[in-house]
């Protein structure tokens, strides 16, 4: 009978000590928020366009952290999917066509003499890139515009165009060489390559 | 010194926990489909296994044996292992959220990795001392890691190979695990322990 009490006491003591250490560790190593969500959010293009079916990039980052597919971001395209796949340790998958296709980067341009100053596009803009007031002409702050297309829909006079981003001396960079590997080169018709 | 070396060689190669003693097969099959995950799992298991064998040795020698409560070894070792795993999970979650994400459910599942309990119990059965216990646990973990990483690398190759349809997926993995186990039988007789 004494062994029984001893056994119970020892086990309880052991459990108590471990519980105390774990309880202390839970406070000491407390994780504020979910750091992985911020890491995912940094990789997303921040267009806030909602094409993924979420109200913005941060909610989509949260959804990815909870296990949603990583291929629902058309503005980010293949580059974003690959970066997400590397971060999360999963395989890169092709862009989900259901949520749109990857297009060249554009920004909005308001044809200012046609604008009637209705402020509807201002309310639609997720990044506050449209400047203007009621009955006043609006214009787009090009540095802020993410090219999300959300202002096209509400405009009653269709005076907004999506123009491709012009290459400036600041944004220009060398074109990536695409056929560095011998097998990816197209067969040459004239045999100009000499002694291969 | 030679003894310690022998323990390491014995646990890593000759008496490999996965392929010779068939312990810890669940993570061996479960986490081996990607090399990076396998490496993360190996690291976590190595840490947990070494720490768990140390803690369970201390618990046995200084708590159970003096009171003549050896019959409590299984339940108290499970307690120790669960504690070590929980603690590891908290630390990993804080220090490396990425590793925590990669390991996912497999980190808590180390609790039920039978190699961990197996090492603790075998330590007692073999009457290993303090350093021997740690080395035994560490060697078992290194052996586990070695086999897991080798197998994961093999499965990545198999995934792109032209496998006949009936053998695709888990079937070919089982067969290659069996062949690997046969290969490890070759180490028998390398050291006599």
C-alpha cells in the first residue's frame, strides 16, 4: 500500500514539475501573432486587387498560412508563386486561371477633360491613389497606383484607361538571357555555329 | 573512448533503429517525400531524441530507482518525452517559424515516434551509464536522420522516374524501403555489440 502512495506521489510530482516548466515556457516563448503571415504578405504584390477572392493581400496571406492554394494571385504571377513555394516548402504550381491571368503591369490614367468629378473611382481605389473632390477633376498618383483595375468598373463615363507602365531610365534593366542552356536554343537553320 | 565510438557506430549503422530494429517507421514513410522536410524532421528528431534519452536516464536513476519504482518507467518516460517535445515545439515556434511551418504536424508527432520511447527503454535494459545513454540516443537519432535523408533523396528521384502504374506512389516507396533495409543488413558483423 505504501508503494502505491509513493508511486502516485512521485508521478504527480514529476507532472507538476514538467507542467510548471511548460507553463513558464509558454510565457517566455510566447509568439505574438503569426510571423509567417507577415512573411507571406511581404511576398505578395500589394495591389489589393481582390482577384484572389479575398479583400486584400493581407487576408490572402492569412488564408495561405491557413492552407489555401498559393496560385491565386494574378498580379504577382509566376514570380510570386515561386517565392511563396520557396518560403513555404511546397511545390510551385501554375497560376489558377479562374482568378485571372498574368498581364503586363499597367497603371490607371484618367482622361481628365472627360472626368465629371463623381468621386466613385476614389471610393473604389484600395490604395488611395486617386486625387480629387466632388465636381472637381480627378487624377491618378502614378507612383501609388498598383494597376488593380478596380476603378474601371464604377466610372460612369468610362474615362479611365489602363496604360502599360512606361520604361524610364530608372526602371529599365537588362533583359534576362533566356537561352543559356544548349538544349533550349532553337535549332539553327544555316549551320552558322561552326564547330559544335 | 573506443566504447563510445562503438556505441555510435552500432546505433548509426549496425543496429539502425529504422531499418534494422524497425522503430520510427511512421515519420520514415510520412516525411520522406521531400528532402527539405526530411532534413528539418531529422534535426528536430535528433534534438528531441538526445534530450529525451538524457532526461529519461536522469528520471530513472534519480527518481524511480531510489524509491524502487522501476515498474513506473514506461509511463514516466512517456511523460518525459511529451514534455521535451512540447518544450521543443515552443522554442522552435518562437525561434524559427519557418521550420515550425515546414515540420507542421510532424513536430508534435515526435511524441509518438516509437524510436524515442524505444531508446529510453533500451538504455535502461542495457544498463547504460550517463554518457552512454546520451550517446546511444544521439547515435539512434543520427542513424534515423541518415536513413531519412537518404530515403527522401531516393524518393525525389523515384518521383520523376518512369515507375510502372501499379507500383506508383506508396507501393514503390515500401519496396525501396525494403531494399534499403536489406542493404543495411550488410553492416551486421561490422561491430559486435
